[in-house]
């Protein structure tokens, strides 16, 4: 079992990240994010190269006519998570529901995305990654291998690995990865065979 100082970004990242296209409409983008229950996603161009990020915070702010601080670091994507309380989540949903169809259809992801891509290599040690996220005051970072996005590491991933290290256990898999593993077990041939035998 690797210790906290030996773990790398690739060991704790959430893989199979949902991505958006620059030419995608806000309607399609917001639906993808809402269905996946994620607050943001990388925007990828030709060959899967990341060209920016966009978040539900950015979309809702745009629809509400609020001035975004597009900033360094794309605060919406890197600084905000999926609303943790029902009241805030409902407020986001209401704002999306009130939006006029033409705004959602005619506005493209490229019109709204932040072009500041903050990333790290898969081999980045967790202590170095934690220091960089603290320095930038961000809560997540893209993990990039070659030209493609391989995953995302969040502050919760780092905390999970740190807590597991103190307890002497392996770092817990992110919820998305746990759900993927459960689906894979349900689809396994051995499990299917056992179910048929039981019937």
C-alpha cells in the first residue's frame, strides 16, 4: 500500500470525465452536467485537447444576467461543487427552467467557457498537488496525459487519501468510480450465471 507521500494524481483521480464540445449549445451542456450531477466539465477541441472549462455556475450566472468574474482559474469550475443542499440545487434548476429557449439554444459553450486550463501530470505526487491547489485556492485540477484529459483530482480525493494514509488503509475510490465498479460487477458473466442458476 502506498503512503501519502508516494501516491500520485493517477492513483486518486476520477477517470472517465465527461467533457463538452465548444460548439455545443448551453441546453445540451447543462443537461449533460445535470444528468451526471457534476458542477462543471472540461471543454475539448479536436483530438480531445482541452481548450477550456465551463460550469453550471457560469451558465446560471449568464442566464441570470449576472456579471461573472471570469478569472484566473475559472472560479466557477475550479472553485464550486455541485450544490450540497437541496435549496441551492433547486435555485439552480429554477434558473435553468426560466431561461428562454433561444438563449439556451443559440449560446454556445465557447461563448461562455473559461480558457484557463489548470492541469497536472498523472505522475504528480499528492503533496505537490495539494500545495499547488492551495496556492491557487482551487478545489479541483485536471489530470492530463499527452494531449488528453485523463481525469480530475478534487480536494475531497486528496482528503480521502490523507485520511486513509493515517488509518493505514488504501485510499477510497471516488463515488463515481465506486458506482462504475458496482455496475461492472452487476454486468459480470459470473454474476449473471449465478443469477440464472438461482432462478
